[in-house]
């Protein structure tokens, strides 16, 4: 995975109000420097919508319950981002009501409000996907692909749908041969021109199979392997360089695990990643995992991230203000590094000398780590960093895996958040 040892460092990140309550079966995605989180379940289904600033470790509650265009309480739904919009699909509770309504909602991240995506769409569709839960959704180019899920009364499905963001048209991919069969509670991610799907429930049976779907050939293929994760449901999958990372889940819905597996997409070999000494990882099922930093971004030639961010092809030539690790606050930090602490809103990022800001501000909790204090300070004074946007700062961020919520709930009001970095 990297030139280091491949061992993992897990760090729980303390959360401060306002923040979402702990939950599971929620949905989350990263977009333009922020992480968005919607719904899920605690003691009952939830309808709240949040935006998380990872660098500052701060949550902001977004409008949801007071908008007619916003979704109702959802669980087991999906979220993907594309060109300034977030697309939420499925997860509705009332199957009788959902049969009369398209389970798709769109949020404008610039204006920060929900919109009626069907308004102005002259295309009248006769066939659209029904509401479902526990499905997967990924993006290829300008389209979202939704596989499987659990449909009330009908049970698990193997339906494979494509939604074109530009034309706003759904199409059922009916010519695909073979495939994983009906399932829900699985994971899916993209790498180059393929989607990879692992595990889930097929009926009442947990699975441990790995499938690859090629967008070029429009065909499924089952990847054979001799070792690897056990049967899993409620786990998560993210791309990391030329690998797929599988975290958490359980062999049954009541047995959450804390294992992190890496599947090399070139050699088709699984590796269970070890923990650094004295590091512990959380047991989680039905959580959300978000990969931050360049190593966690899709490597397809038409990567949406690189298309959306101006001059992103020059990003490696610019100063990377964050060190490529997420370190705990202790004396073993290198001499030329300082810890980036969370500052008050009236102090943070507005002072010309960052060393003064760190000295005077009151920390609210640990975040990321700055690299080369003098270089950063000089950049700050010269004004070069004024051109940094949320997008480019997001690309500068260290490579880390962010795990949000999941069962078992922690018995506290705020959501559990963990950072993971690879040594």
C-alpha cells in the first residue's frame, strides 16, 4: 500500500456540540473540502443533515426538516456528490407512500438548499427505480450507478440502475450478464473504469464474494481468491491507491468487527492490515467511511475531483501544508512539525502569523499536523495561501480514513469519529 510498514494508526476524535448524535445506517459523502452526513437511525429514524469541516473539527447543521424538497426520515440510503450537488437515493420508511414518489433528492451545496430536480425536466419516464434500502451507489463520469438493495415485500433485488446527472434520466441496465445476484448490505467502490462489490446479504445469507463490473464491457466477473475477509454485512469499502480497503461490518448483523483489509487490484491478493503498537480500532457495523487525501481519490482518467478543481494537475507542485500523517499530540512529534489545533472561529485562519495563532488560541481538540512551520508561515505572510480554496485544501489534506458512527452506539449524544492513517 505504501512504502511504510502498512500498519494502521487509529485515533478517536472528540466531538463538540453542535454535532450530530451517534447513529447507524446513515449516509455520508465528501465534497469540496467538507463531509456531509444525512439521516440514519438512533432510537428511531433521523431527519437531520450536517456538514463537517475535517480540518477544524466543526459541524454545521444544514436545512432539512423545514424544506418541502428535503427528504423525510431515511435509513439505509446512499449519497454521492457531483459538480456542486449531492444526490440522495432510497431509504424511505413508508413503503406505501414511497411507491408514489421517486426516492431521489438533490442538495445544492453552493446555495445550501434542497431543490426539486424534476422541475424543468421535459423527459417523462415510465420506468424508474422503486424505494430501497441497503443498496450501493457509485459514480462513473456523469452518471450514478445503483445496485441491489432491499425492497419492501419484494426482498433483495439484483436491479442495476443508471442515473444520468445531465439528462436526469434513469435507465435499467438489463443487458448485464451474470453478476452478484440479489443482495443488500454490501459495499461498492470504483477504480479506473470498474466497480468492485463485496459481500452483503443474499436473502438471509451473508456472503464473502467479490465482483467486478466493467463500465467498458458492461459485464460482471467474479474475482477468485483463497484468503481474505470473512462473510460480511454492513461494512464499508473505499479506494486507496491501487487497492480496495474493507473496514468493519460483521459475519452477522449483531457481531461488529474492527478488521481492516486491503485488496490489491493489480495482484488480486488480500492483506489484513496490522495495528501500530498501542493503537486500537473501533468495532463498527452500518457505519460510514470517507477517504480523504489524494491517495483515496478515484484514479479514473475522468476523475470528477480533478475536473471540478481548477489547476488540480499542478497540485503536487504546490506546498502541501499538511503532513501526510495524522499524529496524536505527544512529545514524539518531529522538531520541524507543529500540531494543527482547532481554533476559535474568530482566531482561526485569519491571522498573518500562524505561529502566533497557535500560541494564543484556545485548542478545542486535536486535528491534523502542519509540515514545515517556517515555510507555511512565510507563505501565509506573502499572501500566497490566499488562493487556497476549500477544494485545493482538500487535496492538500493528509491521506486518512474517516469513520463516522455505526453500531454499537457509544451511549453518548455526539457521533463517534475516528481517523485512520497508514504508516
